[in-house]
């Protein structure tokens, strides 16, 4: 889960996936916006305010090229990001 400012609040996955995510610094407490890490699903979803998928070399960082990632904004009843 990511907060509206792009900070990673929590991660889930298998032990191997979490280990691989740690290698690219996708860990709790890190800001994962396009400003910080370049093109990625989280940052793009925050900018475009819509669901997005970023695959392989679409990621800016070469370290993320092995990943296929999706992100979707979650909104409250008033339409604000939560």
C-alpha cells in the first residue's frame, strides 16, 4: 500500500518477491514517485490518477526491468486519494 504522496506503507508477497523488491529499494518508508525513481506504476498512477501497468523496459530504472507492475488509486467517498 502506498500513501497519496507516494510513500510505501506496506508490502506483501512471497519471501523471494520481497527479497527481490528490497534489491530495488521497494520497501516500507521509501517514496516511490516518478520524481524519485522515474517511470513506474506507482508514480504514474499517482500522476495520471488512474489504473496503470508498467512492464519491463517501460520502467525508467534498469533495475526494475525484470518487473511487471500495476497500480490503482484508491479513493474515499469524496474522490480523494486515501
